[in-house]
């Protein structure tokens, strides 16, 4: 689908409404504002990549949709998603929900499946569990757009915005990760060490 076509814009606008509905109850670390920053960063990276590698074919519609939908189905927020969409959280399948939503709103099976694969592999935690899978998807299986969306998401997790998002997330979700539900500053420092300072550029 041509990213500049009226059909794509209609699809994108429908998915934007879907994202705003699904993420309305999320804390500010993973809310629609975060998504919009990631979309803007992905567009900037896509433009730069097309300039640097003019013979490489990037699917701009896939980049834009995957950036927009990259946090839909995040397991940390499935309860919120169920509340916002009046669904039973046990019936929500994060491995297919993006694909189904895209097809329902007019996307082709090819685009919907490609975007679903990308959003299922964007997260840092997914990458560190099996980096070889991510490398294969990008280098061998034709999901080069995954690298762009990953980079955009990582960029929104560093610097002042990243620090702010980290403390916001820990304030909203941190107790879920502790046995006795007690949270102190040392837990925040440990979270930084695991999730931010270990990143390689």
C-alpha cells in the first residue's frame, strides 16, 4: 500500500483511533504521546535510511503502522486494554490482535501480517531473550522495517524523556515486580542498570 495514498491515510487514521482507545488508560510511560514520538522518530529514521541507501526498498506504510501499533498487546498492559475495550483479558491474544485490527480496517493480509510480526518483536526484552531471531528477521526474512521501529522506540527510552518515562513506569507498575510490593529508590537504580545502562550503541 502506497504510504502517500488516500487509502493508506484512511487506514492510518482508523488505527490511530484504535490506538488512542486501547491506550487511553495507560500510564504516561506507554501512552499515546509515547507512540506519537516513536512514529515521528521512525519517520525521521526512514527518511535518513532512504537517503543513505537509495537502492534498499523500505515499505513506508509498514514502518508507520508498526510504529503506531508497536505497544498494542504489550503484556504489561493487557488488563488496561481489556478495560478500555470492554474485553475479557483472558481472551486477548497479543500475538494476533494487531493483524486482526488492521484487516478489519481494510489492510491487506500481507501488510497486516508483516506489521504483526514487527510489533511482536520490537521490545527490548524480546530482543535480549533471543537476539538471533531478531537478526534473522531483519537480515534474512525481509523485515528490515523492524530495525527502524526498534531504533525509534529505543530513542524514546533514553535521555531526559527516557528517564522521565522510567520513573513514571516504576511509579505506576513497579510494585507488580516485587514479592512484598515494597518499592524504594534502590529498585529504581537496579531497573536503570538492567534496562538502560546496559544498552550498546
